[in-house]
C-alpha cells in the first residue's frame, strides 16, 4: 500500500483557507508571509490550520510539532505536511 500523498491543489487550498478563514490582516498572505511574527495569524488561527490539515490529510498534528519551524509560513507548513507523509 502506498503512503498518502499531498494532492497537487493542496498548497493552493491551504493558502486559500489561511486567507479566508484565519488571517487577521487585510493584506493577502503569500506562501512566504510570516504568519506569526507579523500577527497575521494568532494561536487560535494556528489551531484552525492544524485542524484543517488533520481533516484534509488524515494525520494528527502532534502538539510538540506546532513550532515556528513548522508553521511560521505557509511554505514551512507545506514542507511539514510533506515530511509527515513520506
């Protein structure tokens, strides 16, 4: 059995989710926008993102893995997701 993979449209869907559902700023968030240090996303937003990822990709995000390294930008979040599925 092959491991689950991230669908080609997942990065776009994640970015749309962050912009539409969790962003606290008026500017459009890009994949390299610092979500946390700019205040674009607060701790509740990070929890929403992790819940969305769990629903979309079918794995549990461990609380110890919710770090700046993994969730500071959408790009880092995508790398984190890819690492969990490989």
